[in-house]
């Protein structure tokens, strides 16, 4: 059973930066596609960013493209989300997720992911 734990959330002013981390345990991290999603209060969980298991392909929601960067360190079984130029509308609980399917991958689909972390709160003040 894979366990994911996010960290790095907090309160930041608009225009600031945060780096989220997601540490994985209990599985073969290097073979998982990894994604970040977020859920604002009263809204559905939405896709933010993702990276294939090989690290060769990355995917971003239009709303964060150019501001957020996903990366991974397989030696540390950790995926990161560097968030720059944060806006109040980025306020949400951020979740990381892992997908075991190395062949067929739909990075923005919540249903594609097999494991989820409990989430970390990011609050951006104006």
C-alpha cells in the first residue's frame, strides 16, 4: 500500500512563492506517474500539474502554466510543486496523487490516480 504525505503549505502573500513536497512510501515510486490537484472551498477538486513516471513529460493546468513547476526526485521518493507568483485564487487544499499505470495515462483525470495524500492547505492573501 502506497502512502503519500504532503507538506510545505502555509500562508503567503500574493506574489509570493511556496514549494510543496509529497513524500511517498510503501511502493515503487519510480514507476508511478505523479500528479497535483487542488480543491478550493465549495469547489470540485481540480487538476494542477502532473509528471510521468519517467520524468520526461509534464502537464499543467492553464491557470498555473508558467507559474508552477512540478519535479520529482526518485531517490527521495518525493515529488515537488514549486509555486511562484501566487494569487489569491490559488488558495486551496493541495493534494498529491500517484498512478500505477505506466502505459495508459490521463494526467488530468482524478480517476486515473490510485493513491492520494491527505492534502496541505495553501492560503494566499491579497
